[in-house]
């Protein structure tokens, strides 16, 4: 889970990277924070997609999460 402090740190490291460069430890921290952020975005998107219902031409309502097995949850 990524919180507001993590997002602020990601942005802080991005600005520092552009301005003066990062130390090896900061670059490692930036990579880890970005990976956690991307995983949170993917998890959120999967959750949203798994809750979409589609109305088929035959009138049947089909849940995409059930159809595709709710992968990744």
C-alpha cells in the first residue's frame, strides 16, 4: 500500500534526480517506492475491472471478474 508520505518521497526523489542526481541508496529507495506504487495501481485497476458487469446481446449480464477468474486477487 502506498500512502501520501510515499508519494511525496517519490516526487522528492524525482526532483532531486533531475536537479543533482541520486546516491546509490536513494536510487534503490526510488526504485522500491515506484514498484510499490505500480503494484498498488495495478491492484486497484484489477479490482475495478473485476467489478464490471457487461450486458450481452442476448440480455444476459456477465461479470468480468467471474468470467476471467479474478486473477491477481
